[in-house]
């Protein structure tokens, strides 16, 4: 499976869970606001990390493929 596709699935799952938590927090206040802010920061960090690692991996694979096909010296 393509790395970017996996990263997109993971990101979509994180975002979906986060949206549910946001709606619960706004309507029912299920956790303290300090915990909610920590969860928000954690979600952002996870999304950035997943896409960052996927982009790094994709660049590595593309460069390796280009070297294999003699596009790069």
C-alpha cells in the first residue's frame, strides 16, 4: 500500500476521533479544558508527524528509484 495513502488514512482517523471529542466537549463538557487543550496539541503533533514521516519516506523512495533508473548521478 502506498505510504501517502496510509498516512492519509491515519490522519483521517485522528481527525475523525478529534471531531467527536470536540463535539462532546462543546456540548457535554466531558473533560477539563486543560486536558482538552493537551489533547488538541497532541492531535496536531501526531498529524504533523505522520505526514512529515510519510513525506520523508516518499522522497527517499523516489530518490532511490531515480538513482536506480539513472536519472540522478
